[in-house]
C-alpha cells in the first residue's frame, strides 16, 4: 500500500502490537494513538468494538477486511478511503470492506 500511496500514515501491526494483546487492548491502543484500526478479525473484533463504544470508549474507527478479499482490492479500497475522506468521518464507526 505504501508503494502505491507513500503519503498514507500507515503503521503495520507487527511494529506496535504484542502477540498476546486482547481485542480490547488493541482497540484502546488505537484510540490512544488516534489511529483508525484496520483488521482481518471478522470474528471477535466487531463484538469487542461494539462493547467498547457502547461503554463510552471513543474510537477513531475500525475497518474490517476479511482475509478472503484479494490484496489488490483491499489496497484499492484503503487508498480510496485515504483520498476521499477525513479521519473524523470514521469516528466510532466499524465498516466492513469492500464497501
């Protein structure tokens, strides 16, 4: 993705997350850093996101991309989002990609 759009402020999970972090911890870290979370976790993360937001925790947003989505399609979607929207538009939203 960064080769396609080098201005994207993207940070890979391997750089920040420990292997044993829970969904709640990942969501809290994302919120603390003001970063929209992009995840392949279609099973547990959406439920934890709902609990966190319902409990009053703000989220910069979550984009869920199933593993079955081809990589090129996922990159196209993320680059389009980067170009066509502002970060504030995703506040407290969980969106499944592709749109």
